[in-house]
C-alpha cells in the first residue's frame, strides 16, 4: 500500500481493500443462496425471478463494473503521476 493517500496504488486489487463479506466468493454464495432459498421457501416463480434479477444486477455492479472502474481509475492515476 502506498504511504501517501494521494499516491496512486500500483498492483493493488480492489478485493484486497474489501472485507471478507464483500469478496467475490461471498457475493456469489449469497447471490446463489437468496433465489434458491426463496424458491425452497415459497415455491413461487413470481417471487424468485425478480429476486434473481436483482441478484444478477448486484453481481454485474459489484463483480464486473466496480473492479473495471477501479482498474481504469488506478491506470489513470498511474499515467497522471508519471507525466511531468
């Protein structure tokens, strides 16, 4: 980790900055358990399908978009810090 908070992070994964409950494995397990639990408890597709759609949106946001934005931001900071 950099000493200066304003210094760009080099080689730091977004996941190394997140707590255990916000790691990809915990997001995937929770995202599978919620619709499965919903189906097993109520046996109603009209409850399970919207829940599964919300989980897919959640996965897209936290497993695809957030890491991509972090990589792009760190690359931009790295480029800006190397320019005179």
